[in-house]
C-alpha cells in the first residue's frame, strides 16, 4: 500500500470520520411512488414503524410513521451538513424556520446552544419512483462556539460550483465544491460560526464523480489536516497504485497530491477534509459537548426549555405538495428556487 494511504476504513450506514467531523450517515433509498399524503404508496406492514432502519424492498421509513424521515429531535454543540444528491427533504425547526430542498442542494445547520428540527422525505412523484441519496455529515463546533445562536444556511445547487477536469484522454471528473475552494471554484460561505468559516482550517466537502477510466489528482492541502475519501459507488478505483473496492474510506496524507485512476464503471466519492479542532469530545445522542457536565446540562436545558419549543402542529411537518424548493428563515426572510 502506498505511503500516502494511512488506512482503509470499511463503510456501512454510518461512516467513521476524523476530527473536526463527528460522523457521516449515508442514505440510499429507492422509495416507491408516493400517495396523496406524500408517503409511500405501499403497505407498511412488516415494518418496525418508528424504528425502521432495515432495508426492505429497497427503502426504509426511519423514524417516520406515514412519511419517511426524522420527526422533531434536538441538537446542541455541533453542525449538520445535509448534502442531498437525489430526492427532497422537508425541514422545520423550533425557531419557526422551514424549507424544502434537494436534488443537489445542501443545508448547513449550526445547532449551537440548542435547536429542535425535523427532516422528512416527502415522496412527491405519484407516477414514478422517488429515489433518495443523501449524506448527513456532523461537524464539530469548537468550545467557544458551542453556545452560539442556532442558524442555518442554504447552499442551493445553482450556487454550488461545479468543477470539471478532463484528463489527457479526454475523460471527465466532476466535483461539486460544497466547502473548501478548488482552484478558482469558491463555494458559498458556510454559517458564520462554523469551523469551516475560517479558511485556515482547510475544511473541504466535495462530492466527486469519475467517468470510467478517468484520472484525477486531488491537490495537496497543508500538514496536519485530516483527509478521508469515501468510495461508495462504482466497480473499483486505484488510489496511489492501490486498488480499492467500493464501500471503503481511504485516509490519505493531505499534504501530498493524491492520484486517482478510476475503474471500468462510473465511480462516486465523497471527500471530507479539515484541520482538527483538538478538543475533548463527549457525545450522548444528539448532544456533542466537551465534558460530561455539559452533557448533563444539555439534557436539563432541553427538559426545561425544549430549545424554544415546537411551533408546529405536527412533530413531522410536511410542506404542501406544490411548495417547490424554498427556505424560510427565523428572521422572516425567504428564499425560493425553481425545481430542477
């Protein structure tokens, strides 16, 4: 194995990450046609409704009862980066904010001192299947920002730079630059208190698609940065001369160039990179703090305040079918986008 490869990490549903990231969850569901309530137009019998995490017929309901997804739940002390490549997500939170996003959009949510949110997956198509492919990435907040006000930023597909590289054979590698500039492709700013907001932390979140047989070199970063490349779809890929099979993560030396040569099928990869925060991490479920006392305080605060309460009539709100892609922020500002 090349000296530029530090280790190989087998992947499952929840992927191992490195500081400043906490973990990454990979959702790949081939949902059926939707019904009139934007749930699956299929029987739910035989499923463990409320805790449906076993793939049956190619999809899961997760914690949803009628529509798949994750009803209201709290977070404190970190950020979620929800990268949706296929399908739609309906967002609602305890700040009164809401949104529908997907098909290439990313939502970046700073939970800070505490927020509740729901993430539901409406099945909008009644005459065809509703595939969902998304990553939810948890990135830590440094201790000085763990109690900032909650905030979310939408990185719409139209605004995320698309980098294309053609190798000497004319074969293409495409990268969506969600965080961390790639050559002259500079993505929209993350939330202001994010670890990624400081360019000196060299945070990068890139989704990569390589044409069969294509070659590309990941440019070097700086010493001390953690870099992991997640290979989740394809036949095989050669990294620094080592042949890698799909559903493996590859920890790489980030201060060197990393040479990729794709195999005979289109390959899809995710790269997560960043300077480590290097602070103690104590996690209990949805709370990520620096010590046990702060975890206990998080539970007490949530029991006392519900992190602002829940202003919705349902714990799993679904927006009207014709809503389109939009975001309504807690300050009342709205963003609306055309469906792609």
